[in-house]
C-alpha cells in the first residue's frame, strides 16, 4: 500500500528509524503492546549483561556490597530525579503488584472504614484491596468512570460523589490500563486529603508516559512498574511513600529489614537476589534522557497517538474513541471501539496473519482496542495497523458480532 503523508519531516523519520534500530524488535513485527510489557533497548540489556558477567567473576565480593551496591544507589537516585522525589522515599521492588502490597498489607486499617476505588482499577489491585477489606472488616465503595469523560473535572466529581466520612483510602490510577485515560492526580489527591483519607495512586502506565512531579502531587503512595514505558528490564518497579509512613509499615517480606532504618530501601526486594536488572533500570532512564524524554520522546509519541486517533475516526467505519483527544487526558495509549465488531477476534487475526501485536480491553460493557505507541513505533506502523484492521473487517466474516 502507498505511504500516506505524515506530519513529520524526513529528517525526523530517519532519526526515529535509527532509534528503532537500537531495539531487538523483529523487523516483521509491528509492536503496539508496550502498555503490557515494553522492549528494553540494546544499551540497557548489554549494560545489564556486562554487570552480570562482572558479578560472576567474584559473586561474594562484588554483590550488593561491591559492584552492584553503588549501581543500586545510583539507580534509586536517577529514578527519584525522574519522578522528582527524595531517593530515601523510593523503594525498588519487582513490579506494581509488589509495590501495592507493601502499604495495603503493611499498614493497620480501622475496622468499619471504607476503601474507595473506581470500577476500572487493575484486577490485581481490586483483588488485593478486597482481601484487605475481608481480612480487616472494611467496605469497598465503587466509583463508575465515564468512557470517555469530557473533562478532568468529571473524574474528580465521580470520586467526590463516592467519598464519605468513613473513607480511609482513595485508590485511583494515573493512567488507566483499560482505555489509557490520564487523570488529574493532584486534584484527586487533594480531594482524598480534604476528607482525611490516604491518596493511593496506581502509576503502572504513567511513568515514562506522563510528566510526574511527586513532590508537587503530594500523594501518600505511588506505585509503578518500570518495564512498561520506561523500557527497563522485566521485574523492576518502585514504591514511593510519603515520609510520614517510613517505618510505620511492616515489610511484606521479613528478613534483615525487621528493624526501622529511616529509608525506603527497607521495603526493597529482600534477601539474596540478582539486582543487575535494577542497575539496568538506571541505564534505561539514561537512554531516554539522552534522547530527550521531554523534548523529543514525549512530543513524538503524542504526535503518533494523535495521528492514530484521527486515522481511526477518518478511515474505519463505525469507529468511536473511548479516550479523549485532549493530550492532558491521554498519553501514548489510544483506545477506540468499532460498532458490531468483535475486537478480540480481530486482535487474534492481526497477530496470526499480520504480526501486529495489539490488545482489546473492555469497560462499561464496551469493548475497545488498546493501542500502545512508543518511540520505537512509526507513522508507517500506525498506517499498517489501520489498513490491516480494515482488511480483516472486510474479509473475515467471523469478526462480526452477528455472525
């Protein structure tokens, strides 16, 4: 199919093509699934492998107290700088799930109080807080979020309608895994605090996608996985905690960290383990900073997602966005539905026949594509996705819901 005109110069196209070459991604694959797990760049992986080789030369003396100790400290500082938080308030954990368990299970909750969260929170988050509620005698109240909302205030109003004088913790996502909706986390934090509740933010999809200033947000807890949009090695994430919670929580895993330390490292992954991938996290941050996260990566990725939204509406009959066009409410994820089409079946065919990796989600009884575009993707990739979706709809009767 002929190439379409794109809102990007030939020079910029060549620049991002060169960046794509720094990944191991196969040339025959269009990878639009970075929201689930992102590919790490070659410099990140090669740095991690070099550290692992170095460690194995003398694993006793070059472990966490030798070669890797300083690397771990440096990673914590780089990550803290990236999200604007004190390093001593950052715990390095395996993923968002582990991060969420630390405050949820480490704090003592008052029986009879309430947990407030939306109906679009990640299933592991829902399961964890349902466990805590059942164990400690709390009640979960649910907020239904519009798909899509018209303005950020709609989200604040939705939560405000569910909060009561019994609410002990308000749980919300910075970027929702369902549609990619970005939320006004500072306003939601202020709402929680105005009612004496803890503000707990799931930022699994936000770090590396949305600007983040944790000092300014002022939340109590912020959790994230860095293997998604930061493109760090798999099994890396973090927990940010407000200083007032330091040493008030029981670590999820008890070992040498049983005693208070005055530092969030008390809640790191515990015991003997390979921490080279956390050193790789520091390299992943370097990689994006060297390209220019705020000056190059974010503008390029916002341009990709804008183009995808426009092309979906213009070229796919029956399509409807399930995420706002406003870039303050959406980042690098685009979601849209197609009337009368089983998108799950389309995703399966796209992978099997076209080697396009994408997923479908649902919320409020609506099924939609969730398309994750990052800086290793191109405008041609977007065109290929749109063209392939149209071809599948035209030629494969089984994707129609009435078939």
